[in-house]
C-alpha cells in the first residue's frame, strides 16, 4: 500500500527567509508526486507535480520541489517566503501503475505553513 | 469556465436526516471524486467515478451513495446522517495532463450533524 508522511504539523518561517515543507512517501513502484495548497475556506489548488525527468520541479507562486529517490522524499521549497504563502499544504502520491484519476491518489495529513511578518 | 462548483457551502443536519451534496464541473473531465477532510487526517476518498454510469468506492464509503448520470454532475447522498459525518466535503474532477491526472477541487461544503 502507498503512503505519504508529512512529519510537521506546522512550520513557522519569517518573511523573506527560505522555507521547506517536508514530505516522504512509500510506493511499490515509481511514484507520481504532487503538492497542493489550501487557503482558508477554499478548496485545494494544484501547485506542482513530479512524473519523471529532472528531480527539481518548478511550480506556481515561486514554489519548487526536489524529488529524492534514495530518501523517498519530495520536499517543497521556496527561496523567499511571503506572508501570503501562509496556508495548509498537502503532499500526495500515486504509484504510476495505479488506476488513473482519483482512485490511486493518497494525500498526506497536511502541514500548516505560517509566515511571520 | 466555472470549474468545479459545490452546493450548499454550509449545512446543518439532525441525526437521521438525509441530504444530497451537489457537485458539477464544466471542464468535460471524465474522472470525478468526493473527499472528506477532517482535522489532522488529510483528505480521504469517499467515492469516485471514471465516467458517466460508472462509480466505485474509495477509502471511507460507508453511509454515502453516489451516482453519475451525466459527465457534468456527481452528487453525494447521505442516507441517514450521523455526527461522525460532520466534516468538510470536497468534490474534485481530474484531467490527464503531462502523463498524469491533475485534480481540480471545488470550494467545499461544511457539514455539521447534530
């Protein structure tokens, strides 16, 4: 069975500092990895994904994520945090051999990112 | 495009009542799904559909029914509401892009069962 772990319930970063939100995963085959962001009282929005190729993936709002196969990690990063980045972030994984669509996607529990002015 | 829309935004039910949460998408996506979001538990899949007329159970299907008569609509029915169903419900639709499915989420329905 596939799983996702987000080890931090909350991450606090000062505005302008770099940020990292951690994610590790477990799948039986090759992973498809995703990051989503949820702002208060809103649905989840897609940020970025890793399917294959370059281990550094760039996404929306200046975020990027680094795929590390040996450490089974897919940490979300941003060089300089903004107060507006404060939100709930979800990592998700799917085995590339799972069925398409929603049935094969497993979400982490989410990490609250708080950017302090 | 309106994307994925959900109604109502808020609902309070008494134990034992039934209701239907509505979900519609105008992107002609084949895949649609329902999740519930509970504090500290992330999103859990309730039911999903790979196309009109086809539905299947997810991780937590008990107490919920779905049907998919059209590509656009995917309603979620609570048959007899229980306090354990107090949650935020999200509908999502998926499209194949760049070799993988990318999900689009609705704004959610916040349900309280008393």
